[in-house]
């Protein structure tokens, strides 16, 4: 009997080179977390046309199968309710292989660019707020939260393997893991009281096209999937030195190998690298989401994502592109089911106009978790939907706005900031008189605009607001106009 050891070099060896012993697919190693109350899929490779049996210790039920002509096999195991008792999985093709420290609970996959990749200890000169405290406390979740980092592995074509190592949660493993995923995970553990597995497959500065399958991206006329850079992306030092703007290569190497591993849902934090293409972001983002869901084959899995933060996007073509990108992100959540956006307009410090990686990552992880708890797990009483602009009426020189998801009013009645008003000349002015109207509406005036016709809220690259619903979730930035400037 041998214990499964997943080493970096082993996962990079093609399955056909390891015939004669079982070689499990990515994520199926010591410390893995299986989705509770589910039919979970396990797969791997052995000798061609060979008998294989798989058995989980939680119910001792053996599932028999046979590998195909390429040596690949696949089985489905039933799991029950999650608990904190470690299990084992036995895979037998004539030579037993044991996967140890298997937990049954909830499994979520994180992806995107650097704000998702950002570790709990932060980047250079970009800290995570109170990281020392959180790292010191991480040991509380040992045996409860397992973390999996998928290596930076661009590939010119879809591949079957990638280095993906599970680690139990300790101060050492948590400090280098993505902060947003960590905070989401501990909130889920505390609320559901089951083990949680968080998989992080993200890489900074990547575009949404880089995480999208080839057959979709080939229809984008502005993308070149046949370039030498794409064809040779796996010959460069893995991850860090590759061109992050390349299309499809990160899907090929970092998402495709994971497809089929049974999940509860996805978490996404990306958009900054697409800030100059707001006009097509919504469509391409939805294309990616639908492609992932189709390939996992588990229906419309929940997909919760994060709005890009207020920031002086110095590489943007003009000051309009960032708010338009946020608008595209907001629009996406209403176009396909089981989508939800976390608003981050309030999650910046006043000095972070220069910081593309804001420090308040705990709040981001918590807000993603609120979406999951309220929308996916159907826990009553949890506020997770943000106040959204609904309609307006003009009375003399003031504009009165109605919001949905703000039935209980707002967090303040005075000192409200972030509103701009324009008249027939389309020139925007900072609102000079903002207040609560009839408890759950907002009225705005501007002394320079006697006949207002349009209002915007935080519709700039850098314009944090301070208006929130009564539960503390911020108003989503919006505009009432559709002007070109």
C-alpha cells in the first residue's frame, strides 16, 4: 500500500508516462475537500483497459470501473453531510493508493487577477489591513479550512494536469494564500460549521479573455489566438514572466485541468486589466461564466464577483473607462442566473487613489460570503443585496431618487458625498445639497444647476462615496444619463 504524494514534478508529467500506477487528476490528493451531499466526480489514469475500484471511508461503498484506451478512468462517489472527521479514499487498480486527510464540506474556486491573487500578508507596499492579527489567528481553522494554490501555468492548448497542492490552514499556509479566499472561507466555516476547501487559481494583470476557452475567443476579432506568444507561452518561466494580456492561455493551463472537480460555486475578482474595453466586457465576462458552467456540467453554479475599486487608473484611455467598466460589471449580474456583484466603492482609504490593491480585503471576502450565505445557502435574515438606483423624478431644482433594496433607509442623513448633477448643457457639478427624502429616497440639488436633468453617483475613476443602506452595504455607483461624456 502506498500513500498518495503529489509533488510538483509529478503533476507536470503526462499521464501516459506514469502507466503502471494510478495517477489521480488535479486537486485529488492528500488534504482534498469534497463537496458535501453531492455526487462527486473523481478521475485519473492507469494502464489502458484496466479495472479500477474506488472506495470512500465514510460509507465503505466500492465503485468499480474500467479505464479507457488511453488509461483514463472516472467514477462518482456519493457524499453525505459535512463533518470535521478526516476520511480516506482508496483507489485500487491492483496496487492500492490511499488519499489521506479527506474532508467533506463546502468547496469554492477563486479566480481572477491580482486583487484575488493578493496574499494575506499583502504585496510590497500594498498591505492587507490587520494582516498580522489574521495570520496569527489562522491556526484556529486547522482541520476546518483547507487551502489549494494552483500554480501559474499558461498553456497554448488545454492540458489535463497542473500543480495544485492542498494545505491545512496554519499561519504559514494562510499568509501566502489569497486574502479574499481566506476571509470568505473562515466566514463560511464559522457560519455553516462544516469544513471548507478554497481553491485559488488566479494571476495578476490577466484579462477576462485569458480565462476564456479558445472556441469562444476565436470569435473575438481583436484577439489573436494564433500568435507566437500564445503558441510559446508555456516555454517561458511559468506564470510570472509570461505576457499577462494573452488570450485563452490561463484557461488552458489553470482552469481546464480542474474542470469536473465538484464545486459549490465560483468567486471572481478581475476587470482592471480590461478597463480600456468597457464596451465589450459585459458580454465577454458572461461568455466566460457560461463556458465554465457548461464545462463543469453542474448547471448554473453560483458565480459571485467583485467590482473594480476606486483608483486613478493611469493607463486608462480616459477618465470614463473605469466607471463604464463598473457599469458593465453591474449589468452582468442581471443577465444570467445565480450571479451577484460585491460593490467596493466604500472599501478604500482616502489615501489609496494610488493603490490598485486596496487593503480592506476582509470586507471583500465577507461580502462575497454574504452573497453565498443568503443566495446559495438560503439562510434567512442575511443582507447581501446592495441598494440600486431605480428611478428619479424632478421637482423644480431638485432630483428625487428611489432605490431598491433600501426599504429600511440609509446609513446617514447628513454629510452625504459622491453625487453630481447636470443640466441641459451636460456639464457635471458636485451636488451641493444632498439629503434623505421621505426616509428611503435621496434628494439632490446643485446651486449651479437650476434645471437638473441627470444625476451620477461615484461615476468616476476615483470618487468613493459614503452612502449605504441601513445594513452597511453601499449604494452601487450609477448614472441616470446615457451621454457619451
